[in-house]
């Protein structure tokens, strides 16, 4: 019996020492992101190849979610730090996101496609800042990176399982609508988990006058504003994974396993590998990276993004065996995301005073709204113009990493100038 308990105790000691609420939130997110994975790979393919919308229309519709998100995140910053709180904001996000999924399941017209994406953007704009604020509230500077890594692990495991299950379902039944309906139901279940198991973590109630002062202080934090500029590049890169990349692989890889590119089933395998790599490596790499400052980790992630996009470009131009560069591209992007997520969130958590975390994380999340506003529209236009755009989209993204890197180097100088003895700056 003692021999059986020793491996169990070693396994528990390997896991990060976090509060019970963080583990519950991670379990809820795992379930939630299984639903997210249902449509991550297939949304753009469904709207273009099944419903007959053009890539430009789909890109504009997906970008509309970014527009709604930009507005919603300003509301989220106020709501999270004031009366509605972290828990109430998460509940509202779950209801709005579920409504969006039901709308997209029956989107036969461009108007419904826009409405569904607007609602989805609004729901996600509330969800992300609130989740990050709760995680920061329940963690300390010593274990914050691992707390955010656990969040990333739950997200990636859910996305991988959802994409794989959805790919097999579509291969057998060919019904995309059921995936959107199931995703909506999962959002409602996630809301019930939050309602029953997560208490409010906001420590103080912030008045409207104090909120206005907190916004001003946040927007004049030079280090944070510099980080936001760099973070917008990362968000634009991330937006390409769910918008342009699946359609590019399906229609623009001449040496794939179909006449036009890769089949949906093979694309699901690539996304599953991308998620599996992050699942296996997330906690070990994050634990190793704790000894390196956050900005340097972001620079390494940026280099990996550039390498990943270069291999994705190669996927669309090689005459044979496009699977090899595609696999390399997905692997490098996966490693980049492993490094980026905990480092970026921990950096914001360290910068933000406890009574301003809603505002700081809403602005950090605002970068993703901008990224999803720019990224899908840019990608949709490029794929609609294969001669001038097409595969060259990925080369343009590689080139942009040079500017993002210069901003991060400047941020590192700012951090060292203000906090020279803080190794996590």
C-alpha cells in the first residue's frame, strides 16, 4: 500500500501548489474549451465551403467580433472592479456567448453571421479579463505564472479534444450546426459551475470617481502601454490560427491530401498535435521559465512565432509533402504560445495594483480584440487575392515580428530602469 501511495504523493508534489478555486476554475475552463475546440478549426470552412460566403465576408464577420470585443472590454474593466465583480461578469459572459453560438448555428444570411459574431465578441470580451483577474486574485507573485499556466493547460487540452472530436464527427456525419449548438450548451454549463463553485474575489468596491482615476493611472503607465503595443502583434498572430490558417490549409496547399489542400480530418489532426504539444510541455516549460524575466520569454516566443509562420508559408508553396512543413509550423507556434501565455499574464498581474486588475486585464484583453479586428479581415482579403496575397500573408507576418521585437526590447529597458533588481520584470 505504501508503494502505491509514493507515486501518488510524487505526482501531487509535481503539481503546482494552488488554491482549490483555481483548480475548479481550470476544470470549468477545460469543459468550456472542449466546446470552443468544436468550432475553432471549422467555423471559417463551414461558412465558406458549406454556406457559400466569400472569404472576405467571413473575414469581415469574424472581425466584427473584434469590434464588439473592443467596446465590451471597456465595460468589463469597469464591471470587474466595481459592483458586478469578477463572478457576475463571468456569469454574464457565459449567457451572452451561449446566445451567440445558437445564433451562428442557424446563420443562413450575412446579417445573422454578423450578429452571431458580434455577440460572441461581446461575450469573450467579458470572459477573458474576468478569468485573468480571478486567477491573479487567487495567486501570489511566486506561483502566479504556474496558475496562469494551469489555465493555459486547461484551455489547450479542451481545444485539442474539441478539435479532434469535432473532426471525427464531421468526417462521419458532416453536420457543422450541431457543433455550434453543443458549444452554446457548454457555455451554459460553465456558467452553472461559476455560479455554484466560485465566490467573488474582488476585495473592495470601487466607486465611479475612483474608477475614472484608475483608468487615467493605467493609461499613463508607460511600461504597460509599451507592453500593450507589443501584445497587439501577438494577438494578431493568434487570430490567424482560427480564421485564416484552417481555410489556407484547406484551399491553398497544393500538395495536401485533397485536390485543393488538406482535408478537414487532417487539419483536425494538426490542431490536435498543436494542442497536445502545449498540454504536455506547458507546466514543465513554465516551471523552467520562472527563472527568466517575463519580457525575455516574450522575445523568445516572438522568434518562435516567426519560425512557425515561415514554415506555414512553405506549406503553401512546396510541390510535394506539404504535411512536413505544416507540422513544423504548428510545433513552433505551439511552443511560442506555451511561453507567451503565462509570461504575458504574469507580467500584467505584477504591474497591476489589486484594485485595478480589472482595468489592466481588460486592456490586455483589448489587444486581442484589436488583433481579431485586424487579423481575420487581413487574412480574408489575402486569401481572396491569391496572386498578391495568398501564401505571402505569412511572409508579411514574419516581417512584422521585427517591429514587435524592437518594442519588446524597449520594454525590457524600461523595466530594468525602474526595477533593476526585479528578475521577473
